[in-house]
C-alpha cells in the first residue's frame, strides 16, 4: 500500500513544480489562526487580502522567524482586532497543499484558542 502513496506524492510535487515560476515559490508558509470564543460566539473578521477577499475568517497571520506560537497569536490578534490575549491553548495543526491554483501554495496552519 505504500507504493501508490509515494507515486501520488511524486506526481503532486512534479505538477506543483511545473506550475511554479521558480523553486522559491515552493516554500511552505506557516500560518497561525486564533479562536476567540465568548459564550457561544466566535470572533471573525472580513478578509481584505487577495486570498479569500471579502470572506470571513478567524484572526491570524504568518509566523515570523524565531517567534513562538503564543507571541504570534498575541501579535496577530492585536494587529487585527486591537484585543490583548495572553493565555492560549494549542488545538491542532493542518498541512494544506493547493497545487491547482494559478500560483500553487502550501500552508502549515497552527490553530490555537484563547483561554
């Protein structure tokens, strides 16, 4: 059962590489998103960037070099909402590859919640 998996990964990587302009386009990005819950409500913001423009999303952004998850969460939430958060809990991480996009991309996304 392992052989088909390796073949798929190879074909996926080849397809993404062929769609990318250069090898620097193939670097995974690390993002962090935060669940800010109050009772049965969750805080969402309207996206302004080109990816997902005008859709609603959790506050978050890119992890900077040397930054802890906690520091990234506090910085991004402050930048996007003006709120200060201190205590957080790690929830999960996802590994998302989007090879079919005109500019293929790969995100490792860390999900946290404010305690």
